[in-house]
């Protein structure tokens, strides 16, 4: 702009669909990282606690879960299996809770697991980090420590939207958006802007506009 000096520019980015397998793995890793980050948020852990109480309401384990408290979270191992243009992601994790199953019958223990499964899934969906058609399975609840070991099974394909994105968003579009976001973040860095200014001066040296 010859008045304000603003420079309008365009960046052309080619995202190669030939690299879709590696792209799916990158997005899968990003989804798992986002779940890990979300479950590190104390307010989300509190939301899971509240969800457990609500899910347990009216069941035979309502009293046992009426004072449940989810205090911490840690992610375990993640496995990726890519086949036919989609990637199956299985990741494990542990929630630290005060759930005591020592006095429950086997049937009640299974009921507690189901309540916790639904609560984890519901809370992660509310946060927008769990892909559609994902399943959460509670593998075990330690009857002494209250640790909940669980597994999340997700399938991410070329047409599968990443969490918190519109349903029509494709994987390639998601990658492109991520790249653009990274460029925006980089160009917001004062040191990068200063470097660009110096580069312009260097490029202009010995030219007609020096």
C-alpha cells in the first residue's frame, strides 16, 4: 500500500496426497498428544469426576462412586496400524482415582468400569479431542490404589476430520490448516520480523531500490 506501507502477500502450499500414510501418522500422533494435554488439565479431571457421579446415578454403584475424585492422568503406549488408507490408533492411559472396588461384586465392578468408560469418552468429546467413532475401554481398576487403566481405540482415515474440526474437513485440509497456522505463528514473532527486515535490506543491496 503506497500510503500505509502494508505488504499483502500470498503463500502457495502443495500438500502431496502421495504422502497420506505418513500424514495420517502425524495427525494420529497429534490427536494422542492433544488427548494427553487435555487430561493434564485439572478442570477436565474434575469434569470426569462429575461425569462419573452423574453416570452412576440410579445404578447399584451410585453410593460407591458418590465421592469419586480423579486426581491425575498419564498416557501409556500408543500403537499405529495403517491399512487401506486409514490408521488405527490404540493408546493406553492411567487415571489416578480414589475408587475402591474391594467390596464390590464382579458384576458391580463391571458396572463401575462401564460408568468410567462412558465418563472418559463423554468428557473428551466435550473437549473436542476425541475423533468420531472412537471407543474407550477400561481394562482394569486397581482395588487398592484406585488406578484406572484404560484404552482408547481410534480410526483416522483420509476423510476423517480431526477433533474440533467441521465434519467436512479432510485430512489434507487439516494438514494445510496446521501449516498455515504455523506460518502465522512464526510471522508473529518480532525476531522473525526483524530478520525479514534485514533480509530485505540485504536483498535490495546493489539494486535500483537500494
